[in-house]
């Protein structure tokens, strides 16, 4: 469980860094782009995507027992 949380936190941090770097090197300088025109928007969006991406790799050890009992 703790490993899963650390994995998601690492994804958020790496995603935030990637989002800021995207703003800095590629971003929209005209101000018309909703996400990449401001560093805060780009960083938060990158953090969200990084957290979601890394959460795909977390393992869920909880197994649900779906045995149906016929009467």
C-alpha cells in the first residue's frame, strides 16, 4: 500500500516537472492556449497526468472472492 502511494507521488512530481518544462521550452507564448500559456496551468496539468499514469503501474493485491453459492 505504501509503495503504491510513493509511486503515485513520484508520478505527480515527475509530471509537474515535465509540465513546467513543456511550458518553458514549447509552451504557447501568444496567450491563447488554455493549458500551456501559464506555468501554473501547465505544471498542474502535468502533475495530474503524471499521477494518473503512474497509478496504472500500482499493484492491487486485494483479491475479491466471487464464488457464487448455489442453494
